[in-house]
């Protein structure tokens, strides 16, 4: 069975529905809860793909502030160097951008929060994982920082009116998503309870953010569960080539 290393960077952002979709697509998940003290492997040789999730930490944190991010950065550097199948989400995507020569900063237009749409860029149509997505898929946003500069050689795949760098690919197999696709309604309710600043920056109150998120989740699943299956296909194909 194809094996994915899943770096759960913080307990508030578990792999959740994305994990279910990947398992349904035939993936075996090796979850490492780094904030809770799980060790990450030194390398990626024992796995066929990498998933890195989000969390309330900032990509701008130094090693003293968020020491658990050091190992995540190391694995993302290795993934970039090897063009290793990777899906990095929110904070994961920001760390990916950083280690690849891009830049992250505090969002100049403030936090981006709630159930929103992103728009595919033209380059996405030729991408094997992004191509079949609708033109403006539903996503869930909950971030304060932005990817202000994509990593070296990256292809921009999706944007939003607020922040342009919403999804990108580096090489053939490494993907970053600024937005969330993995959440459940309960996870978003907890975020909305915790993130007072982010909610205050939204045009909606907490109850409305939660209601709109609840309404969006079935559409997110309809769109992104097949996306997860296509990513699993990419991982499988890469593993088969490596074994040949």
C-alpha cells in the first residue's frame, strides 16, 4: 500500500476529511502530531508522499517560538529537492514557500476568514490534479499571514481577490494550498471561537461565519474529495516509477 507521511502541525488542524478521502483512495497514513511531541523522520525514504497541515503558529516564528516547525521545514526542503509528492496546506504551504525561496508576511489586507471561493488560473487547466476542478471552487479560509512571493519556479494555480497566491505547484509533484479543504464544521466552529481577531476582521459575525461554513462543507467535499483521489494517483504513479 502507498504510504503518506502526514505532519499534523497542531492539534486544532487534524487531517480530518482529507485523511478519509486519501484512505478511500488507497493511501496508508502515517500521522505524526509534531506539536504533541511526535518525532518526524529524518528523511522521506520510508514514505511515498508527504502531507503538511496548518495550525495557529506562524511561518514567521523563529525556532525558539515554534521549535516544532524546524523538522517540518527540513522535510519540505527535502521534498522540493527531490520533487517528492507533497500536499502542503495553509501554514504548510507558507512554510513550503519559505523554504523554496519565496516569502511570507503578515497579510497586508488583514486575515482572510470563512467559506469563500478561489479562482483557477489558466495554468491549472493543464495540471493533472487541479485541471478537473471547477473554475471557482469552494474553500475554507482561516489565515492571518500571506504568501507574498511564490517559491522559485512555482506555477500559480489559483488566486482569490484578497490574496493572489492561493495555490501553486513546484516541479511536477509538490503542491501548496493557502486555503483549507480538510475541515469539518466542528473544526471551523472551534477556530471561529478561538480566533477573535480573525473573526473581527471578517464582514460577518462568528455565528454567520459558522453557518456559511456549514453550508459550504458539502460543496467542498464534492469538489475536493476527487482532488484528493487525483493526488493519491499522482503519489502512486511516482512510487511505481521509483520502484521500476
